[in-house]
C-alpha cells in the first residue's frame, strides 16, 4: 500500500488527465515511492512523477498489450515541466532507478535531437522571412496567407524528417533537408500562382528553384542538398502525396498549394505527424511553432496551449544552444572541417605511401591493405547490424567508412615518414617492426574511426570501435598523443574529445580487469618521483632534503613510465581542485597525495575495476581523520567532487566491494573483508562509504597513521607533480604554415641567428625585415592570407621551421624493445643509456 501522506492529490489529477488505469497507476506509484524512500528528490514532486511516467511508458513499448501512456510533449505539458529541466531530472531518475543503458542512450539521443531541432528552427524563421512576403490578408477568397505557408512548411519538414530517424541528431543533413523543404514550397508557390507571397527581388533572382540561392546565402552545400533532394526528399514526398490523395503522383507534386489541394494536403500532414508522435512517444516539434496545437488525437482532450515556454526561458535556451548564430555546417561536430582535411584523399594508400612501404625491408603494401580490409569488414558488420535493407543507413555508413580509411592512410603516411626521417639510416628495420605490429594498425584505425564518427555527430563513440577490434584501452591510449601532435589539421573540438578519451582511459578503463595493463604491470610500481624530472615536481616537504632521492632526470623511462606520469598528473590536478574546495592546507594536501601514491604503488590491485577518483576521495577522508585537522564529512567531499567536470554520481554510488572472479592472489589487496572469508557472489557493489569501511581503510589505515604530523624527523612526504606553466617549447600557431612561437628568458638579450632555413624574429631585438620575410612567405603560400600581425607579448620568438618530424617518437610507444625516452617538450629529448 502507498501511504496517503506520500501521494498528493496532484498525482491523481495527472493520472486522471492521462486516463491511467489502477494497475498501471499502482506500478508507477510503487516505483516513485521506492526512489523517494532511498533518495532525496529535490524540487517539484510532480516533475519526478513525470520521469517515472516516461520511463514506464518506454519500458512498455515492446508490450503489444499495453497502451502507451502519452507523448513526451503531453507529459511535459501536464506536468508544467520544460525540456531543459526534464533532461536534467530524467538522467538522475534513470541513475537512481538503476535502469538499463538503453534508457540512458535513448535520453542522450532525445537531447541531441532537441538541440539540433532548436538550432534548425532558429535558422528556419529568418530564412523564411527573407524569402517570403508577410502577406496577412487577401482581397477576396484568401487562397493562402503567410502564416498558412509558414506552418505547413515547418510541419511538412518535421514529417519528412521523421522518415529518416538516423539523421535526427545530424545537424548538417537536417539543415540541408530543411533547405530542400523551403525550395519545394517555393516551387509550389510559383506553380500554384502564389507569387505574391514571394519577395520580388528573390523571384527575379530565382523564378523556379531557389536551392542554389539558399545554399549560397545560408552556408549550405549545394552538392549535398541536391543529393538529399533526389534520393531522400522526392521519394518521401511522392509517397506522401500518393497516400494523401490516392491519385496519380505526377500532376500533384508541384501543386499541393493550389486551392483544390491545399486543405486536403495540410490535413494529411497534420494527421500523419500526430500519429507518428503518438506511436513513438517522441518529442512533438510542432511546439516550436503552433499556438493551438492539440497534443492528442482524441477530440475530448481539450489541451490547447502555446508550449513554447515549455522549453525554458531565453537564457536557458542559449545555454542549451549557445551557437545559434553560427552556420549549422560549422557546428555539427566539425564534419565540414573533416571533409576539408580529407579533401582529395582516397580510401586507399597514396602513391607516396605505397612507395614508402616497398622500401621497407621485407614489407609488402599488401600486408597493410589486407589488415585494413579485415578491420573495415569488422567495422562494417557492427555498424550495419541488421540495417542492410535501409538504403539511407547503408549510404551514410559507406561514406563514413571511406572517411575512416582515408584518414587512416593519411595518418599512417605521416607517422612512418616522421620515423623514417628521424631515425635516418637505422629506420628500415625499426619501421618494418612498427608496420608489422597488428596492435599499431588497430590503434590507428580505431582513432581514425573515433575522429570521423565524432565529427559526423555519430552516437557510436568510444569505446565502440575499440571493442569491435578487441583492442585494449592501454594500447589505444598510446596513439592519442601521437596523432594529436602529428596531425595539425584536427579542430579544437576533436582534440578536446580525444583528450577526454585519454582521461577516461587513465581514470578507469585501463584499470578494468580485462585490460592488457594487468599483463605487463611490474612487480614494483614507480612512484611519482620515479617518472618525473626533478623540475616537474612540487616539493613542498621532503625530509631530509639533502638526502632526497630526486635526480635531474626520471629514474624510470619508457612507455609504462609515461603512462604513470600521466596518471599522477591527472590525479594531482583533481586532488588540488578538491583541496581548494575543501580549503585544505598545503601540508595536509601533500599527506593526502602521499596516501594516494602509496595506494597506487603498494596496493595496485585495489584499483582493479575501480576509478582513481574513488581512491582520491578516500585518501582525502582518511587523512582528515588521522590528522584531526578537518571539519569536513565524506558527504562534503562528494558534494565538492560533483563540481569537477568529469564527475559522475556513479563513481561514488556504485563502487566495487568484492569480486569472486579475481584470482586468490589478489584478494588480500582488493577485498580484505573483516573475517577474512571469501565471498562467493560474483560481484558486490555499494557506495563509496561502504568501500572505504570494508576495503580502503583496512589496507591504508596503518600507513595513514604514520602521516600524523610531528611523528619524527624520518617523515618523508611524496611530492606532487608541479602545476604546469606556459610551455617553453615552440608552439604552432597556424594549421597551414610552419610558424611557431616560443618565449625566451627576459634576462637574455642576445640575438638568435637565423639558421637551418629558419627565419627568427625577436621582439625589440630582430630587424623588422625578418617579420616582413615571414609575412611574405605566408602570403606566397596563400594569397588570400593576410599578413601576420603580432603585438609585443611574452611570446618573444617566432620561428619558421620546415618540419617538426623529429619531435615524435612513435616507435617507443608500441615496441617495448626500443628504449627511447618519452617526449613531452624539447628539453626532454634524450636517449636511454
């Protein structure tokens, strides 16, 4: 039974409005009460009930005997809930209810569709106003008004778009589809003698079709629009007209706006879209435009109101879509920039790459080509997945796969050329070894796929391709920095995405029990001081300093040392942020870091199937307890942690407590249950407090007690990685020219001579002709480029270099036998002894 004090009368009014039966009503209320008893539901309780109703309706979609509850627009209308708030609350509800990943993916798709639709609508209104006259009335029979044409154009667009679910979150294709719709309505207006609705200068410019003009004026791509018009728009329109009029298609295609057909066609579009919304429980995009739209097909519903305010106020809408002033082709995850990057490239090896591969000892180009074929087949089978009959998905998938192969060969050529030029006479065998490594090619194909799918706004992102190729995240992480450095044509959005993947791998993926990392983990894990240069450490307190083990260079080098260096840096940045939010003293912060480092070094297996943020939060709490110099609780730590950009409530709500699949050798480090018994259940999870009490404190309690202040002169605290300042290495400031900037010490006033083909300009030192020569070279390469104008800042030296190919050490990342030190800046370029 449900307690009366929990269920308000407002709930029953919503149930009555939706005509929900008692059986379904009780199921929904039980779900609500269960969540309400376990969690604190902030805000309007009706909004949370709306989330429960939506999730129930979605869970019953496959049940043919259960009627759908209502569309999402209907739910939000009755609950007086805007979309922005809904997306925020439904994510929390799904997490609290522990629903499947299918729900999460559905909400993410819905939110992306909402964002795209909002952008497209914000572009639609000004475009429509630019083309058509705002004729409010006619003299006699009122055949067609501006408002009639506006409403039908938008309704027709969203109906045709519903036939292509694969592009609903693809801004480029949906925008091009909108241009095709406007062009179609324009042609119909001309054909049906409604020229008075068209602005005179537009009609003079384009008397029959306006598609070319639309693409020119509003940043569309005519080639893509023509393809969509022929292969998507026309077939869908012909089917619609046939179903609407039950007559021949040809005479009606360009006359749906005529007085004899307009009413029938408009009604048909409205009915078909209403049925689509009702059957799919989808977002009703009529709410962007309609002021009197009925959101149920039943005549008795009586719900007629303007739902534009259901989205959010203007400020919140701009937070959701803060790029509305940009052309859509520039804001669809850089798909246009991807096409520019691959312009002129084919999905096959270039002549230069083929020649290069033939020069490698015993290396045939067919080895690479066959590998690509195998990986492409695996990708294609997973991408299509029972969709081979859908021509739209097949066409889109084939285009994306060709992009991936083109990018793969481009990156492969750049990397091999880099290594060949860097190694010189010794390159043959080493490059051959790299080319023959299957894991290297999988990594390169995987990152090419990630870049392409992200740029095309595809939902199949990390670790989708990695799982298809059965690639370990530890291996994949190695290629990320190499590609970011060697391919200057990547946009900031793509680089940011790749960096976030690297963070995800370092924080959790690499620690999963099936990761290849556990096959190579050394018996002795290097400390932070082992893998960093001494000038990269923030030594606040190490006693005694004159006996500090820190040297001028890292004691540990190689790919594994580089991995731990990045882990330590990532963890230190997050710990510093937590420390600032908790107002932790520097001395206490360093003790927290010492506990974290000890956990990683001495209890490495405690991280298996866990997250480094879990260890960081526990390290904060245990140091606060043993030092007795804290006034924060675990809930305070979690509350401050939620402000970090990578934070997820799953990190502290679902923590592995014990797993019986782990080998007995690792149980002591991982579980250490109080009675020492081994739990036979496959996996037990709980919140972070339970993990702290049953796992973390049992492993770290004794060590943490040694960090109590004033315990004696032998105390040595681990140094944190120093906060990085402005890099001193040359930084490229152009994607199309080899122009670099770097600072020099203010105490140095010596002029740096031009050498090795470099032109150098130093502020206040070099003659003006040097800067003029740089500008002339830039202009010579691209006459459209303006001169390089620089102000006197702390970036003192400008260098024009022919190449930075010798900066990247790819072989070291994939071949453990090559003892080359990892490189992060110029001053770290050293060989292993």
